[in-house]
């Protein structure tokens, strides 16, 4: 009874379902999963926290606007290929000294390399820096050497959001300090050197560019004494000469917009974490369709919040601008504290703590660093965020199939134990031999159950919300169904067995028919479990391999029943067509009862949804007017 009741095939089937899912994701969906449980976790993700540049956008940073003094220049060309012009009023401009100095400052205050290999232009470094390199080479030849010698550099850091380089002109030996970075950092520096610096004017320009979804970078310079060899933050904050600002565009990925629609429909929220200006980040979020109404919070504002306020802010806001790597970790922690299953995407070394902390960390396979990949549970081989919606769907499919396999295997295993238990209680001879129990438990159960490995995702799987964190695997109805199916299989098998014995059949024939009744019951019950809809619906033929597996199982049963060497090993005997008809009929009874239960349940669910819809439609609506109206 104990051996019959234990579902030995469950660990094997669960592992194979997960492994097949991992293999399929790697081959077809460009997703490398490093641990099997991560696949199942995908199906329960509530929130995805992600970087903007290169993930939600194309990572093709291109300078499109230059503002110097009272001049507005437009730049043609896209991407990192240095082809295009700087124009004013639609005409190519003459290279004025201030514009030339602007281009040189953006080019020199840089630690990125622009590479040209086999007619392909690529970057080794930051995309924003790359945009200035491309801008420079649209005017100056790529093969032309720089006119400056580097002496010292302050690399970019998210804490102060600018980078500076001390250089010396090769001919004049004059030393200059070039700086570029966030406007809100450079404007106060410019005010120190120029009391007439119109910060309101430049803030207005920054706002206009930000509302267009453009990243704004300010550029400046400073004349330095001949004996200066090093630069410091104190030197920069003492004042700089302001040159102007550049508006850089990184267009959203079209495929990401479609993927976000699917995710929102599936109840999965996407939080965008970026170092951009809040207006730029909000505009990009609106273009992507992150939410109907975008709420933005900046890193400095976040730092002022208490732990409880951060939990509330993490749920309320869709865009986090001007953030630091520390903020990313805190945002993930706050979401998890609110019982949200959180995924985090990243590619840099600074993203590693947040990737490790998240329920599932996702690194980029192309531009991701080794540290990020080591910290992540999953790697997007194509760096395409749109793959996430496909991966979530696959995670939900795998979870559903694991649950279906459990719902299928437990009642069929319990039925074997109940047959033995009922026989003991009625003090009758055992209807099944030990070898027959092992055949049912090991061969038939595992064979039929493998059909769930190939079961496709059900229609509408991405229209339902993520499953509740900490929710039970089995509902009350699942437990009820497992109980009555177990009892039904056992009773039908015992009645058929006793009837055959009563009709004078040999015990070997009766026990053989009982084995086939249990197997047929499993086959028919499989069709009930495969889909949440009625068995004989459009879902009936969605898994052709299930019919192949059933065919293999029936062939094995024929061998068990008629092959002489199997009859000797398993104490079976040949069956007549009438006995086969009884076995099929008993299996059909199990399917019919389970389908009637499902039909009633579906009708009740439809009625409940209809009542909720009617209450919502009948709810009185109030019209409010703003004070301005």
C-alpha cells in the first residue's frame, strides 16, 4: 500500500520539465538559465526593475542638438558611424572657435574608444561618451591624431556625475581642463566664474530637451597654469568656463514597447531605473508605455525617505531618475519587503549587488560584464529586453505543467494504495501482485506523465496576474478533486475485478484487467488535467506528443498482456475484447465525472465574473471638476 501510494515519478518528471524548459529557452529564446528553479520563479514575477540605456532603448546614443551661447545647432546622422553634419537653419555651419572648443572638450573629456572594424562602428566604453566621439569625427577625420596630450583625468562617477581631463596642447603647450557631465552639476560651477551666467535660460533649454526624451550633457573648460599636473574636485568647484549643452537621443526599442504591453496585461510591472534627468526619464517612460500615468522620483529624493516610505515609494513610482548603484539595491530590497517577486536586469559591475539580491537576477549577454553575469540567475544572450515577456510566459507554462503533473500523479498513485487498503479492510485476497504494482507505479505513471513535458502554454496564460507570493500550490478544489478521483479509480477497479471473478474468470485475467483499468483511467484522466477548459475543446490536439506517448503506453500494455515472457514475470494473462471494453469504459467513467465537475466549476466562475461585471456597471459614477474648470 505504501509503495503504491508514493509517486516515485514526481521528482523525475519535475526535473525533466524544468530541464526541457531551460534547454528550449537557450535554443529558441536566447535565454541562458543558470539554475533550474529560476525558470519556475520567472512565472511568478510581479515586478521587473531595469536600466534604461541599451535595455529599454537602442543604446545608439547620438548627439542631435547643440546649444552654445545663443546658437542652436542641429546634428544629422544616427548611431556611432561618423557620418553627418552640424547645421543651423538647415545649412552646414562654419566651424566657429566656440563650437570647435565644444567639440574638442566633449572628445577629450572621455575614456571611451570608437572602434572601426570591417565597416562596423562600435564602442568600448560608455554610450554617452561614444556619442561625443562620433560627433567629433563628423567634423574631424577619424585617422587624425588629437591635438592634445592627456596629463590627468577624473573618471565619471555616479556620485558626482561628471568627468574631467587635464590636457596640454601639443603646439602652444597651453594647459586646459575639459569637463562634461550633468547640467545640474556644471551650472553652479559656471556661476562661480561668470556672475552673469543665466542659469534660468539654460534650465529652460534643459527642460525643453528633456521633454523631447533627450539626455542633456553640459560641457565646459578651464584655463590652467603651466605648473599644474593634477586636477581635483575642489578645482572644478572653484569655477569653470561654460561652453554649452548637447541633446542626446537614444530611441526606445520598438519590440520593447510591444513586450511591455504584454507584461502589463500579465500583471507584471516594469520599473525603470536610470541616471537620466527626471523629465527625460519620464518622457522615455511615456513613449515606452510603462504605465498610464508615470510617477517619477529621483535618487536624492529617495535618499531622504525612511524605510517604510521607501517601500511605499518603490510601489508607487515607475521611474527612478538620477539614481546611484546603491539606490538600485535599496529599490529591489524595498520591493521584496512588500512581498513582491522582483526581477532585476543589469550589465555593469555596479549592478552586481542588486542582481544578487533580486529574486531573479538577469544579466545582458553581450554588453554585460563578467561580474554581472556571475551574479545573475539568467542571461539574455541577445541583450533584448523583449525576450523577458517570452521568458515569463515560459516560466508560467513550466509552473502550470509541474502543477498539472502533480494533480495527475497524486490521485492515480493514491488509487493504487486505496485498492490495497480496501482489499485489506474487506479481508479479501490481493487483486494485484507486487510486480504489477511496480509496473503501474514506475512504467505507466512515468510514461504517461511525460506528456506534460511537451504541453504548450494555455491560451490566455499572459492575461492572468502573477500567482500570489506564498500562496498554496493546491487549491481546496484541487485537493477535493484528487480525493474523489482516487476513490473513484479504486472503487471502479475493485467492482470490475469482483465482477470478473464472480463471472468465473481466472484470478490472473482479473488482475490483468485491473492493471489495464488503472492505466486506462490514467490515460483518460490525462485529458482532463491537460487543460483548464473542457477536454474536448480546441486544446484537445495542441500537444501531438501526448498522443504519441499514449500510443507507446498502450503498446507496452499489449506487450504486458500478451507477451509470454511478460506474463511469466508479471503474472498476467490474455484478455478478450469484452474485458478490454470494460477497461476502456471504466477509464471513460473517470473522465466523465471529472469533466462534469469541471463544467460545473467553469459555469460557476463565469456566473461570478458576470455578477462582478454587473455590479461594476451598476456602480454610480461621480463627475468631479477641477477648480480651474
